[in-house]
C-alpha cells in the first residue's frame, strides 16, 4: 500500500503557501485566488504569479513561518511508525516548495520523501520550477492525480488532503481522507471519504481498512 500526504493544511496546521502569498502580496493573492476559484487560471499559474511578487529570501520566509508557529499535525510520527511496521510507503506530495517543506519536516524529526515544486527566492521575486506532471484528462490541469496513478503499481493508494490541489488525487485514490475545503468538495460530488482531524484519525482509518473482514483475509498493504 502507498500513503500520499498533502503538505499545506494537511501535514502542517497552516497553508504555508497561501499564508506567505497573502502576507507579502495581498493584492495579487486576492486577484489570482478569485480567478482560480472561477476556473480562469490553473493552480500552477496562480502559484507562479503570486510568488513572482514575493520579494523575500528563503531565510526570511522560513523565519516568517517559524513566527506563525507552524506545527506538524498531531499523530504524524505515530502514523509513520505504523506505516513502517506494515511496509506502507509514505510520501509527501505537494503543490508547494521543497525548500519550505523539508526544513519543517526535519524540525519535527521527520525525514520523508517529498515530491514538490522548487523555487529560488530573492528580492526580485521567486522563480518557480514545477513538477513535470501531465495534463489531467479529468480536470484539465497538471494536478496530483498523476502521482496516484503513476505510483500505484498494483498497490492500493490512500490519499490525505484538505484543499483545492487535492481534489483530483483524492478521487483517484482507493481510500481518501479529507478535511476542510476538500471534504466540502467531495460532499458536493457524493464521493466517499474518511474525515480526519489529526493523523491519529488517519492511522485508525488505515488500520480499519487493512483489517480482515469476516470470511476474508486482510487487505494486502
């Protein structure tokens, strides 16, 4: 089994990307978020426009996030231990930036594989290099559904997310955990998911999924 975790608003209790953009460039943030919601811009274009206007260094952005007391959501270390015991691969799959994600994970004592965009930050704005994802035949964007389909290799895939970038991937997964805007979106489509508040909920949900049902053996991890 493979477990894919969104980062902003999921692994951590803040949407770091949105919080940075809204703080450093509120006008661009409001305009582009409105166009994203209206379907006029894709997510990558929104991120590129927002961060092109963020005139801060990486060190300043990490200091800004530390000042917000960004925390890893409760239960993640226990979930990682649970998965390792059951040979479940855990990967963080994000539309954010590795340069922000790794320091936060390492600060929490976690060293997990990360698939995310890259950025170089400076006074002339951030220059973003996006993960090379194909155009999705379902949503028409370069979304994270491809991470589910390309990594499956005959395994069951569980996906954990909270927002816009998780919509397609959650629907492609065998087991979805959702909160906040993702949960509302899936409710609107009548797509089944398991709600979660923290990663203790995810661990319990995975354990239930893997439990044998009467007359059947346990699902292979």
